[in-house]
């Protein structure tokens, strides 16, 4: 079964750090771009970050740039999000998602997010 | 940055109704648009990609159309399982719309 399972969420004080993990199974993880998306309580979906297949390219939303770091370990089929200098407004459910973009030597054919994890809650509060 | 604007924010409808949700992009995104369904406490589910392609396993009552800056998601005959929040997303730089909640009338 194709599956993504997030972990690592919890309660952290403002200014603190947290590392989220996303375990992938049922597919060849190293072939896919991966993303983090978050959703504050009662609010909509907000894209956070993206990483390509070999970690050579990462992208961040302006709201987290310089504070969050996305990474992956293809040998362990795992995606990570290191979150530093956390703020109250970072409180949200964090989802990892698989991107079906594929790239050839001539360029990339963009794709949507076809598989999502169940989410992990991050609460930033004193 | 590309902004995505959905309308309406909330929609009240009855089982069997035809429902249409609109999504507008602040600049052309060609057909790089997806629609997702989300139920409370659950992860989003992909319904439509490339503006009008139906994801495998999604009922045919869901359809998408549009290109450039204006897109629509249509549910031809609303079913009880369809009451949920729907999001559009441009996947050039991955921005989501603010969501449309479909409620029971």
C-alpha cells in the first residue's frame, strides 16, 4: 500500500525547534519530489516547502524561509522538516505530500500532490 | 507570487443539486491546476489534475474545466459523501485557494 506517515509533532515554546519526519512506503520514494503543506486550526491549506528527488533543489514559502529546512534520506525512504525559531503562527497540522512531477533532460512535467500523509500537529505556545 | 481565489467561500446545497465552484488565478497557469476534497480531520484527496483530468477512482460526477486564469469544479449531482471543503491548487508554484465549504442546505 502506498503510504506516507508523519511524526514528530508536539508542543514547543516560541523560539524553539522541532523536527518532523515523514516515512514513505509502497513506492520508489527516490523517484518523487516531496512537499510539506500546513493547515492552521480552522484555516485553509498552505504550501510550506518542496524538495526534488536528489536534494539538489529546495523551495520555501516566504513565511518560513530561513527558519525551516527540508531534507530527505532516500536510503531510509524518509522526508524531514527541521523547524527552528518557531512562532505562534506556525501552529498547524503539517502534512507531507507526494508530487507526481517527472523530469527529463528537456525539462519537468509538473504534477499535483497525489498522496498525502495523515498529518502531525505542531503547537507553538508558552 | 501567483494568487488563487475561490468562490464562493461557502455553498449550501441539497443532495442531487448541480454544484459549481470557481477558481481564478492572478496570472495564467496554463492547465496546471488541481482540485482537492478535504473532510474534517482528514488529509486532502486529489480529485482533478491538469484542470480537467479525473484522478483514478474518483466518481465521474466530478469534473473540471478551464485554462489560463479561470477554472471550475462541477459536481453534477451532489451526494451525501460530497459535503466537504474543496481547494484548488496551481502546481507551478503550489499555491492553494482559500477553500470552498459545501454544506447541507
